[in-house]
C-alpha cells in the first residue's frame, strides 16, 4: 500500500491524513475545498477528476455518516478497479448490502474514539473494531495501523458491530440526553454533577448527523426500552421506600460494572 485517498476532511479525515502522510502518499478530497487549507504533506484535490491521476490503492471514506454511500458513488468513477475501499462509519446499517453489490474489495472498521472524547495525541488503550467480512489485505493494513497506535482491536461481523454500538454508545448517549433534558441551572455544587455536565458538553458538541445516526441504529430502541424498564423499577423502589431493595440493587450494579461486592 503506497497511495491512500481520504474522502472527507472533517475531524477524523484530517486526523487520518496527518497520521498517515509520513508513511504513505496521501491525497485528500472534500466537496468543500476550504477544509483542505490546513492540511500539509498531502495531495489536496478540489475536483473529483484530479483523483484519477493519483491512482489510489486504498480509499478511506471519512465522509459524514449520512453521506458515506453517496461519497462512494461520487468517487468510484475516478479510482482503479483494484483499489480497496474502506469506511470508518459508526453504524454499518446498509453497508453490507452496498459492499456486496459495488464490485470493489472492501474493509470496514470503526475507530472507537473521536476528537471530543479521545486524546488523539495518545490513543493507547482506546479501541477499534474491524468487520470480519472485510478483504484480507484491507484487514491486514488496518490491523497494522491500529496496532502502531496502541489500540485494542476487536473483530465483529456487521450485525455484531451494530448491536455492540447500540450497547456501548446508544445507552450512554441516551442517558446523557435525559440528563441534559432535566437541566435547570448550570451552577450546582458537587463533583458528580460537574462530571456529568462535562460529558454532556462533549456529547452535544458532536455533529448532529453523527448523534442521530448512532441513535437511529435499528438496535438502539430495544436498549432504550431496557433503560425505561430499569428506571421504572427504580421509581417503584423509591415510591415504596424500599431501602433494603435499593441496597441489593447497588450490589447488583457493582457486580455489573466489575466492582467487588462486600
């Protein structure tokens, strides 16, 4: 792999360009040329036609979640037939069917961090998912790339990935949305409140399409019903002043999150 094209110069696309450009020839295309201004050590393409001469061997689609398939279709006429295509989408719904019909070898991954919550200068301990149905050469490239960053790697198929995202992102996202919806005033004493508020600020600074895309994952609703059921159980305990039941619940929760239970 020598020449890599990145489609989309948003936060993740720019980070990928900066990270890869020292080891590969990297080209970047974005429909908004203004986003290319501050990218260095890369080929900056303002027109799709400029991609043809670059002849990328790998295309990394870093367009927004809603634009992933559209971006592919726009770029396909300008890349070689043997180019491996890849996405880093947070939700894979619809991509399995698209890849089955597109005619290109593909690799699908999901770096489980972002500019808001991840320290992109030091990613050791962060995680990435690689989709098991992906092309072997593509998987080998991303395994090496993620390993060099110190990431923990997991391999799931498309369905397992989206179910995992409903569990790992939809639940905390929904909990933070409920916290924010109940907000009355920002100046409240207490470390716990401040920590939750910091998380809410981080979450709501993300792109709306990213947030809605994750929440509209077809497996998210069942997780929200689970939250609703657990919340109803808690409300009943509080209404009935069931202190012993609350203590039993606390111990169960400690077990759930891996804490020792006395």
